[in-house]
C-alpha cells in the first residue's frame, strides 16, 4: 500500500492567536510562519504517512479567497484548537475562535522572492541580508500576496511578498538557496539629484551679481554695473533702497585697525569743457555710428575763384634768435684765492682757513730749517755726549776719534762722577795695591 497524498489530511479546527497560549510570549511564534496543532492532528498525519516536511494550506471557510500556507512547529495545543500568528489571523480575516480549514499541501522549492517593506524605517537597518537570514528561519513557506511580520530591535516590520519564483501560490523555503529582491518601501520618495554646479566664472569668484540693478564694481558706469545703457542722469539704487555710493565700505588694515571709506561725495568731480573728449563715468553716454561721424574733424573746403590755383600757404623761414654772450668772469670780478673760508669741526670747535694753516706750516718749517744743533746736553745715562767733529759734505758732522785719557783726567772724571773715597785702586794697573796704614 503506497503513501497517501498530502491532501488526504483535511480537518476543521478553531483558530486562536498565539497570544492565547499559556506561558510567556514566544517571538518565534508571533513573528514566524508556523502554527501549533493538537496532538490528535499528529496521530492522523502519522497514520496517513505523509511525506515531510509537512506543509498545510489554511483557508477561511467563510471567505474562500482568504488562504495561506504554513508549517507546524509543535503539537501541544488543546484538542480541536489551533494557534496561529497574529499576522496570519489578519491575512485570513479570522477572529478568535472562528473555524479554520487545514489541508495538507506540497510546495515547490523557492528560488527567488521579491519583498516590499511597508515602512521607510526598514531602510534604517544597516545589514538587511543578515536580518532576513535570521528572521526567515521561523518560516517554512511564503505565500504570494501575504504581508508577513518580522521583529528587529523590538520594532515590527511588515513585508509584502510581491513575487515568488517558481510562480504559483506559495513556495517552500526550507533547506534552499533563496534569492531575495527588494522593492521600494511604501511611502519612499526618490531624493532629487542635486543640480550640477554652473562653471566657475570670474564674476562668481568676485561675487558679482550680473542680473542685479546694483553696480557690481567700483565704477558705476562700467559694464559690471548693469546700467551702462541707461539714460543720462539715472541714479543707481541699492537693494536696501538707498542711493549707492562707491568707496564707502568698511574694512581693516594689515595692522588690524578698522577703517571706513569716505565715499566719492567728499570731493565733487571737476567740470569739463563742452567739447572735451573726457567721458564722465557718472554721465552715461550711448555711443553709436553717428557719434563717431560727428566727432571726426575735416578741414574746411577751399573755395577758390575760377582760374586760380592753390599751391599751399606761404611758409615764413625760421630765423633763430640772436645769441647774447655773457660777460667773462675775469673782467667782472677779481679772482679770489680759494680755501680761505672758516668753519667748525664736528665737535663745534672753530677752525681757521686752510690757507692760513698752510702759511703757519710754512713759517714753522722755515724756522726749523734755520736752527742748528750746536747745544750740549746729557744722554739717558746722565753722561755728557762726546763732541762732534766738523761739518762734512751734506751738512753731517764727522765724529772725533776717541782718545785715551790720562790718569789725572780719569781721576778728575771719577771724582766728578762719584764722591766715594779712594781705596787705592789704580785704573791704569791691573794690580791691587793695599796701603799698610
């Protein structure tokens, strides 16, 4: 006898949410795709020898369009009762205690599923892949069109199953490689792409508004001022409503001192002649072709009588002016000797003229040259210098030859040089004579 098909199991039970189970709340039941069935259901499935894993189709008898697929987690519910997650109760449009039809089913292995988050807060999850791998372990099957619920960081996220591959009502996701695709969350608005910045120009670097009526440069009549084609006498007004005036801003010097411009109204512009070629910047002027034609100066036409020719004007020859010779300086004044002035030194001491100094030096040299060396004196050893001889050629004196002195002269010189007593030593003899007395 072969196995019975999965559809052989068909039973009606009362549906209750997992919140009606005794004990603490189990998150894998509230946020999963498995149900709790009574022990009698396990006996029936075993007797039918249904192939595993066991999948079931849940349908609302009162609404044939409301159906979904689920697996079984445990067989601990009361007899005649089945416990479902709350999101499954909403999908089947069931209330607590309503009847539900449970039929065995066989689903193909899923390859791809496309999900859509029901809130933009789902985008705040940093790693969607890791979160889904963890939460989808609580599911055995996914049904196209269902809005399943998962919990992450105590926040409940709803995910709409938009598409399944292979196509059909549901797929089996147990022990399979499932590819997950995401659609834009509900309420998500694509952010606007920032516009490309315009190319940098000199006007943008200098912060000049070319479309503004206020001048963009220090010259009110320049092209940056925006009013060079206006009527004469037109005054440019700033954005604040006051009359604009250049050179009246505030700033700081390099030393940090604050300064303020006085403007151009301190000194009025000078008036120019009517036919002047100077163009005033405060008086706008429109230049056209007629302006250039009127400004060209053409010589007057020669209206000559008939038969008369014109060969040019008479040119007067150039006569150079007479050259006046100035009187010579020799005849006008007597030449004075140079360098005869007087002055002061750097320390304030008066000085005589250089010519006087020259005369004094000349007189000194003359007096020195007339002096003769005829005097006598003493040497550094307090001795009388020897006599010099007669004057020779060139004015130099010839020294006398030294002569040996006599004994009397030596004694006289010794007595004159030293008053010490005579000890009986003769300078002429080498012997020492000792007096017996």
